[in-house]
């Protein structure tokens, strides 16, 4: 039986991945901040699964959940899916705490999620560590400095870890979603090309995880866009990006 550890399982991509893996007969560890949402998810899934109500910003809580789940047997897949997003403006001093929270949740929680599993995966010479990035990490978006920076950092961090573990048998996979229909994207006030329902995103993500590929943008159309954005000169990018609507700050 495959055993899968998923943070951010309360909703969105994390919950979608949990439903898919449970339907395949996997045993899950479901982590999130919202106890009621986790309990509802757990009740809807076939099989027996563990629930851990934790704030992903707490390294201690993440490690405690990981060690508890590891006590039940080896873990095959670890998915650091916890993530938050909000508009941020550097000129607004109150946004610093929001910036800090986004970086802790999106980046540092990914590190803390992986830490407890690496030794046992190395010993077994197998396993998947999955970081959830974003196409928003390809270029900086106006009003989204915290989110873009955190997701760019997730990609770079996972790349570093992938190289470190190259000969260990452990695969590090970065999934970069485009626009996926989740509560996180529901408040976006701008057009979202190639918007994909989470139910269509999840099977594609799982296939990429099972292949053990290094980096996968989903949907593929956004992968093409992301590749082109990386080639656009700064002056051209700045001109067009400056006129783009920004994500609302908290309270807007």
C-alpha cells in the first residue's frame, strides 16, 4: 500500500491530490489548519487515513506529524502543498507581516515538510519529494512580490535538493501549476488564461510525480507561456506587466 503525506490538504490542490490517491488505495496523512475541513475530507475518502491539524509555519508541528506517520511504516510520497497568496506592496509597512507569512508558508514549510523523510528515503533508495511551485515564480508580478518570490524560491530550492539527492534514488519533483480553480484563485480580479479545474489538474500532477521528472508546468499551455516569458527582455516585460491588474491586498 502506497503511503502519502500531504500538507495543505484542507482544500484546493492538496485536497484534490488526497482524493485521487485515496481512490487508488493509498494511505494518507492529511495536514492542514482547518480541523472541520480535514474531518469532512477524511470522512469522504475510502480507507483509513491520519489527520493532523497543524499550521505549516510551525516546523515543530510538521516534524511531529511526520514522525507519527513514519511510525506506521515507510512513506512513498511527500507533497508540500501548503500555500497562501495575497497582494503585497512594499511601500505599505503593514504588508511586511503578510510577506513574512507567505514566505514561511510557501517556502520554509516546504523545507520543514521534507526534512524528516530524507534519511529513511535515502536508506530505502526510493521515494518522491514534491514541491508545489507556480508559474507566478517565473517572472515577478506587480503587487505579488511575496508570492512570486516564494514560488521562485521553491523552484530553486527543489532544484538544489534534487541535485543533492541525485544518486540516492530519491526523486525531487517540482509541480508548477498555472491557473487552477481553487479558493486561492477565486479572488483574482484579472483574466486567467487556460484556467483548469482541479479535477483535471490532479491526474496530470500525479503522472508527473510517478514519472519522477524534475519540473512540470500544468497545463502544458502555461508551460509554453512560461518558457516564452523567460525569454522576453526586461524592458518589454516591464511595459506590459506594469499595466496588469494586481491581486488585492488583505482587506481590499
